[in-house]
C-alpha cells in the first residue's frame, strides 16, 4: 500500500474510509498466544508495505467499478497533485458525444479551481496517513494462526486466519477500528508482501454511541494486491459490502467492487493539469490518415 495505492498502506488506503468508518466492535474475551512464526511473517510483510508507501513513483491504470446502480470504466493517472481520472465507459458502453462534453466540462471546472484541487489532495493525504497507521498496527492488533491452504494455492503463498488480539490496546481512533474484525490474510513469502486481506465484522459497530450511526455484523471487505510489473505491487481488486444506519434512521448500504488493471509507469513530476492532458491525449479517437 503505497503513497497512493501500491501496497497495503494503500491497500487499506483505498479502503481507509471503509476500515475507519466500518469497523470497531469489542474483542473476544478469551486469550490465545500469537504464533511467533505467523506473527513474524506478518511483521516482515508490513515493513515492506510501509517502505513501499514512501515511493514517489507514479502510475496510470484502468479502474472498473461495479455498484448496484451500474458500472463505470475510467483511466486514472497519479500526479504530484493527486489523482486525476478520465471516464471511458458507463455500463460497458462508450460515452456519447453529449456525455463526453459533460464530463470534459466538469473536469475543466476542476482544472480552473485550485482550491478544490488542494482540498482533494489534502483528503487523499489524510486517507493515506490513516491507512499507514492501520497497516503499522496489523502485527499486534490481531492473533494470527496458520490456516490450511485454499485448493490450488501456490506453495509460496501462506494463508493465515486472524482475529482481535485481546492484549492489544488501541492508541487512537484509527486503530480502535481493528478490534472488531476477523478474517484471512494471504502472504507472498517470496516477495514478503500482503497478497490478499479478507475481513468481516464480527459484531455490530456503533459510532458516537450509536447516535451517529451503526454498521451491522457481517459487513465484509476484501483487498488484493499483485506485482503489476517490474516488482511494483499495487491494489488490483477491492470489494466493500456493508449495511447499517446513519443518524439512527437513514439506512446505509455500501456495495462496491473495483478492479484495477493495465498499470503503466508515467513521469513522477506531472501536475494535475498535465495528468489530465495525458489522459485526454491517451484516449483521443484515432483519426484515419488521409489517403
């Protein structure tokens, strides 16, 4: 989870809102010692995730998002001023000329609004900071045990099951959310990286003593990371599925799946405007050469 999205800091970074907003129930009462070898594997992977999060290397990639309302496909570029995206398809259909104009007009307004660009970048950096805090806490926040491998699982992939560590005392609100989660973690022992993190709420989660909101037991999230080329690890899959209530009465439903692909390295010093220009040029319709 990297400075934006490669590695687990960003793995949880893309999901930072999910983890911070979605989890925080009470830990089980019984105590179980952390397996030293399992804990050591997690510690190694976390250290690599944190080191990778300091990278300033930028990439361009495709993101396909699916919600109950439909799907979208966009191309995203990482810039020194934050992410910029270019919408390509809605519900698997290319944009019409009118839709393209509408999207370009919206982006032009953003390009002409430096304050809004700074606000977006500030929010992104805050998400990254929270995600880094969460990743750093992973080795001690859970009890890890080796689990039997999935059918067809590669020999260099280790599957661990985790649950809240009753001896862990969360130092802040961000890490408090980890006390109500259980699930599975898959580690690539060759690369010493987190390949998959699959977590479920083991109890209802209240926010603000239940006054501001609640997430229901059974809420689920999954994040997958892969080497997308040249040893660069990035988030390639993210799934969020939660139900609850906001301000006691309003129902909350979060159901979203994202798949990221076609990663390509781009210059690290691009501005927000230059990033958009790159995406627009990348997706200009090809004009047939005149005979």
